[in-house]
């Protein structure tokens, strides 16, 4: 990153102090969480997006994670009580954020 910053500052003829800090390009990674109950056995209520957001917000693994789109909750089948949760996150090209959450 320092080499890129030095190259850009040396390439531009004026006002190099107003150049923002360099950063790597980001792409989207998706995470799929399986095995979550669609309807809670304790409360008999359907799982909601707010429930999932609260869990993610309070989990230390997601401290530096930024969501790229809204969460998706998909019921596995009409007769099943299991759901799949899809999470799209902003990530580096080498999947640093996804690897951090997965491991």
C-alpha cells in the first residue's frame, strides 16, 4: 500500500496532500449459515431479520464486518423447521473477512 501511495503522489503534479489514504479494492463474499430453527420452540415465533442482526451485532466475530446487502432467511422446505441464512459482506479479494468469520 505504501508503494501505491508513493507512486500516485509522485505521478500527480499538484495538491498531493488532498489524496485520501489508499485502500484495497473490495468485493462481496457470502456466508451461508445452516441449521437454524425457523420457528423457535420456546416462543413459537418465526425467526426475524432483527433477531439475526442482533446476534451478529453482539458476536465478536462480526466486529469489523460490514454487510453488503440485507440478510436473507430462506426456509429449507415447507414441512421443515430449518432455515438457511445468507449473509453478503464486503471483503478483500483474498477473502480475509470471510476466513476470519469461518475459522
